[in-house]
C-alpha cells in the first residue's frame, strides 16, 4: 500500500463517535515534505492524527508509516514518529533538561548521547536560560516548547503536531517554526494542523483541507488556487470557498 517515497499512507480511515468524525479518509504524505492540515472546527483533524499516532483505534482503515503497519506494530511506528498534542503533558517537578533526559531514557538513549541533543533542542527553542528551572513555574507557551523538545529527543523521522503555534508569542512561534523548518531541511517529514492559514501558506509544501471527516482539497497553494479557478486568491478565501461548498453539498 505504500509508494516508495511516502512517510505516511492512510487508507479508508474511519472513526465514529456519536456521529462520523473521520469518513473513509485517504491521505498520503511524502517523505521530506511539510504538510499542513487545515479545516473548520470539528472537521476531524485531531481525530485523524490521534489515530495515526496510535492514541485512538480506528473503526476501519489502515495506517502505514514509512512502510510500518502502525495498527499491527504500533511500537515500531512510534519509534520513528513524534506526536505533539495541543494539550501537552510534562512532569512539573522536573527541569526541562531533566525532563528531556527522562524521555530519552524511556527511548533507551544513554545520557551521554541525549544530553547534547537536549541542550541543542532547548537552545533552538529559546529555553536555554530556563533549563535548570522546574517546569511548574512555566507559562503555557514554555510548557508547549518543553513538550515539543521532548517529542523530538529520539530524533523521529515523522513529526506530527496538533496546533503547535496556538498560544505562543511571536518569538516562541518563530523558534518553533524555525525548528520545524530545520527538521524538514534535514530530511524529516512534518504534518501539522493549524488554524493560522498564513502559517500553512508560508511554511507548507502542500496543504490538505479537511471538512466533515473527508479530504476535500489538497495541493500546493498554486494547485489549490488553480483547482478553485482564481490565480490570486488568498488561502483564507480558498478555505472559505471550499468549506462553504462542502457544507452546501
Ligand atoms: N473523544 C471524543 N468523544 C466524542 N466525540 C469526539 C471525541 N473526539 C472528537 N469528537 C468529535 O469528533 C469530531 C471531530 O473532532 P476533532 O477534534 O477531530 O476535530 P478538529 O478538526 O480537530 O477540530 P478543531 O479544529 O476544533 O480542533 C467532532 O464532532 C468532535 O466533537
């Protein structure tokens, strides 16, 4: 089911709660691309990514991560990916450095190997001055960055983030965007949900639009514009047009 260069292949992914949240979704993310998933509130973005990350069992469908069947072998799949929730949980009594060393230990990475990685992550996220302070005194944005650093400490090839920029100030947002772009340049694949369409427009190689649990459009910004028939439309206008069409259908 996996084309040679795909990082993630989702086929027929379906999840129903009291109503259908993800509706037989097909999605292919190429290795090395920065992919933004956008869509209205309740469209099924988080539910899709939680199933991909192995946190929620799909009712139907298949998930392949670099060729690993993530439903049959979730441990192997988790080793090559990172999941960063929009509600991060970290250990408050630890300092960022201790937290990263703790997470690295869970992955079986020796402290001698993890420490330079942790220091580099904290530096690139602007947390270096706070590395020896306990997380309990941190703001929401600082906690988000510690959680992101923790998710990257095992050097995942696929990084999946749910709304990573929400609640971050401009400086922190720039740190996170810089870190993610650097990871993509180094060959990682990033999938991110966002409501900040400007971020999708500026950062993503391709954008997927989800509505009512289905992928209703996908492509580069130029391709989306072409599909919509307006060469100079903003992503916001395209988004509203696509989503309105979906609601009317
Ligand atoms: N644990 C749950 N129990 C019941 N319903 C759920 C649960 N999680 C999600 N849903 C429902 O599934 C649908 C999709 O929700 P989801 O959180 O995936 O949307 P989303 O696109 O991420 O939205 P948002 O942009 O608001 O975060 C919604 O109708 C939501 O109410």
